C-alpha cells in the first residue's frame, strides 16, 4: 500500500506535488524507455508496472479505499502531465483504466475483493474483448454468443483489435446473451482467464510492423456465471458509463507538442526555415496545436471545478488526432526522399522518422470510435441535427 | 435562436460576466431582423449613430476607460461577452474602432488635459475619435514613415481608417525627428481631405490625405508612441476576434436551424451525414476560436509583456479570421440558392466576416508576424 496517507496528495501544493512526482519518476523510470514510438509489451514495460505498484502509484484515479491514489481531477491532470512530459510509456493498463473502475462501480463485493488487489499487484493483466470483425464502429451489433448451461455460459465467437492480448492473462469481454429485441439490451459483460480452454490468441502485425494487437477466438469456452459484472444483458450500459474523467486525455496536446519539436529539428537540419511557403505551413500547424492547447485547458477547467464532460469532448479527439496527422504529413514532405525510408533523417536532436510518424499516427482517428463516428455524435448530441 | 455553443455546457461565467452578457443579448434582440444593419449599408457614415448613442448609454463606450475619466474601467474578460453579441447582431456601430482601438491609444497617452476633456466625452457618446496609423496595405508596422511632421505641419496619407465619416477627431501617427509621434487632428482641419472606400459590409474605410495640416494637440512623443500604437492595435485584434466569434457563432446557428427546417428528398437535409459532418467541422472551428478568445482575454487582463500581447493577438486573429470565413462561406453553401440572395441575412454575416477578417491584418499577415516573433 501507499507510503503516504492518500488525502495528503490532494492537500499538497500543486507545484510541490508536481516536483514530487517528477523527481520520483526521473529516479525510477528507465531512461531507455522514454518516448518509445510504439506500445511496449510486458517484457519491456512490465517492471515499470510493478515499480508503480510497489510505490502505490499504479492507479492514480482509483479511490484510496480501493488502493488507489485517490487524486482529484486537478492532481490527476498534473500526474498525467508529468508522465507525458517525461515520455513515460503506457503499461498494459486495461485493468487500471477499464476493469478496475468498472468493478468499483458495478462489481459485487466478491468480485472487488478478488480482482482489485490482483490488478494492483500486477498478477492480473487484462485485455479488452469488445470489437469483432463484424462489429467495429457499430459495436452493439456484436455476435459473440454466450449460452447459459448450468452455472456456466458457453461462449463462441471472434474478437479483434485486442490490444496487447499476448501480454494479458485475463480478458473482459462483451457477449450476446439475448438475440431478441434491441441489440444494446442483449449484451453482457464477462470476465475470464485467458488460459480458459477454448480461447486462442493470434497476434496481428500492424502497419508499424508491430504486434500491438491480436485476435481472440472463443471455441466452446465455459465461463462461470459468477464472472458476469453488472447483471445479464446489462453489459452495454455499464461499458458505456465507463467513459469518465479519463476521456479528457485523448485531447492532451502533449504528443503533438513533442512531434512539433521533432518537425522543428528536421526543418532546421534541412534548412527549410528559409522557405516562406514552409514557414507558413509550419506556423499553421503550430497555431493548430497552440489552439488545441487552449481548448484542452478549457475542458480541464471543467474537471477542476468538479464538473463532468459530456459528448462535446469528441471535438478534442477529432482536432487533436487530425492535427497530429497533418503534422506527420508535413514532416514527411520536409524530409524529401528520406520521407520514404524507414530510418528517416538524422538531426542535431537525434533521429527523426517521418515515415514511422505518418504510419504511427493513422490508428488514432480509427480507434475509440472513429472520427466519423465522433462527428455523428457531435451532430446529434451537440448540434441536435435530426437522426 | 438556440445557443449551440459550448458556453452553457462547459464555461463558468462570473456573475458580472452574466449580467453584462445578458444586457448585450437584450440589446441585439431589439433588431433581430437586422433592419438597422441593412438601413445603414452603403450610406455615410456607414453605421447607425442612434445605435452608437444607445450603446454609450449602456456604458459600453467607456468599457476600457478608467473610472477617473468617467469610464467603467473593466477589461476583456468582461468586454468580450459584449463583442460576441455585437458580432452576432451585426450591430451597425464602430465599436471596436472607437471604443477599443482609439480609446486605448488615448488612454495610454500622457496628455492629461486632452484625456480629461475627451475621454468623458467619448464615454457618453458625444465624441468619436478614430486612429489613423496605417501607411501600407498588409502591414502591422507601427513605425510612421510616409506621414511626417515637421515645422508643426503633417503631410502624407493614412490608409484604412474604418468609419472615418463619423469620426470627430483623428489620432494620427507621424514621423518626427526622433521617431513616431501621436497627434490629435480635427476632421475639419485645413489641408485634411478624406476619400472613402466602400467596404463589402456596407461601411466605409477612410483614406486620409494630409497636406500641410497644422498639428493639433500632441498626444505622445517618440519615446512612447509606438508602444501605445502596438497595444491599441493588438487589443483591436482581440476585439475584432471576439466580434468575429459572434459573427461565426450566429452564422452557424442560422445554418444549423436551416438544416433542421429545410426538407428535400422527404427529409430534413440536416439528417444527411455529409451535411452533418460539414456542420461539425464548422462547429469545431467556432469552439476552438472561442477557446483562444477566452484565453487571450484572460492574458490581456493580466500584465503581459508587449511581445506576449503581440504573439497572442496574432494567434487569436489568425484563428478567428480563418474560422469566421470558413464558417460563413460554408453557411452560404449549406443554405443553397437562398444563401446567395441579398434578402437572406446569412450573406450579411459573410460580408461582415470578410471586413473584420481583413482589417488590422488578415490571417496570413498574423501568421507571418507570429512566426517572426516565435521562430
């Protein structure tokens, strides 16, 4: 458990808290893992997960009574900001950001007692079984079936885009328990160990030539009814309700700011700041990021006041991800022929890889609800345009 | 008209901001059909003097003027709420040119006797100054070069003085022996002639020709004049941006309303995804603009350095100019044929955006200055 009484974090002066977090991270986060351009596997980042766990800093957003830091919105933002600024990589964090908060809200006492300490200890590492080949943007049309047989469900189906499934030993998934009526109302939320007989994991190589996600096949897999969270056919509601405070982080301008610094090094190296056409395009991007930052801070203020953020946060996702894509595209153009080679181009501040950046920025406009779906949401929920 | 901005969803206004905004909302509601806006187009002075008087009665003319000179001495955290409404209502009055740009120049100068006489008159709407600083198209340079002062006479040409036809006096920058100086020149001064350019929005720019015009009161010497001008123009950029935010916000409201009403192929056209996504992209631009306006207003009410103010002014003007043009042009497209008629009000928003986006530096000019200041 933590070394310090939890509420003391929130009582701390902001700057003192920032310094404390920063100093500890500098001391403990491995230098060679800073600013990794891909999602790391457990063999690289697992030790960091356990280091955070020992420190009691693995779950900054969880309430203190469940072993979290219990940070308020303001301190949580500082914590995340320090991590992003130092280039701390994401751990396989589905247990931390998804399952844990969901169990805290909707789990039974037995489920909380069993799962939460094991997430905190790094004993259970989770992956998410939501999407299917036929259910992407239209997630509610998912077909993986769970048929009741005694105290078990028998699960058959095919999940895809399961991030870091090969590192996980647990999966949480949405299954169809009712084929009648409204499709959202026949979905159940289940938990299962990945070594349950009948589950097969097959890695997928992405465009970055990295096996970041996988397919998971379910072939007559028996999952106990006791592993349902929130009740049969209630899965859609609880999975949707999870979209809380952390949605703000999809709008964080940190990645764009860092990518802009790489573009600047590149442009200096190849002498593009003498070209007024390039300077105009560069400045446009710089202002797109500055203005993103202003908008992000405006949303952050809502959280600091104790408010909640609704569907309007989709605009942050759209602007952030599309700005990053435009940025990588200018990087590639600035690099000339080097835009087409893997290793990129050497600059005074290190290697810049425009090709890798262009590829690496593709999925953010697809995952978490494609930007087209985000636009549908804004059109209906904010502009109130007819369906 | 339904407010679709994120203000009510995510912004926390102070009690004072709410009061001021409410009075501005009520003010523009008096001419919701834009009859006064239309009536003042294409005829001198290009705005409605009665509307200006009513605004002064509400105290707005003295918004930035310190209380010592009978003003209310507030800042942009409050004023931006008024400016947004003036943009929404296309209010035909030279508020930014008079109440912000010219007022700020006079407030910052150190000729106490002129300030004591003129600022209270400005506050009550009895006197309208205009700032004549610009000497070249597309320039943000506050260093006077072509307009000179020597032997007590001003000579040269000043460009793009908005609503000059309604101004009582001009605050004129001129190159003296030690650099730029500021003078107050009466519009009837001998040797001063004014040519007018018809603006697209129905107002006028004045071109001021000085031929041996005797100097009036000196407002600032070479030690201060350029600093005074820079601040006045940068605050003008923020004020224009807030007004542009109002222009784009109302244009989007009108357009979304139209998309909900207009039926084709047996459905409201707003149900078509192509138009929904287009509308959302416009909405995002308007809210990003709002974020930057809010941020810049807060910055200006602190104590920014001259450089910080200039960088922020260029940031906000670049965004709001581009966003307002993008939104108002797309609004014409989304209205279809009716949008191309003078009868439909949506076109008035495009024309106002075209004027405001290009006055005191368009987006490209401001990006260029931003790059010069930051790269």
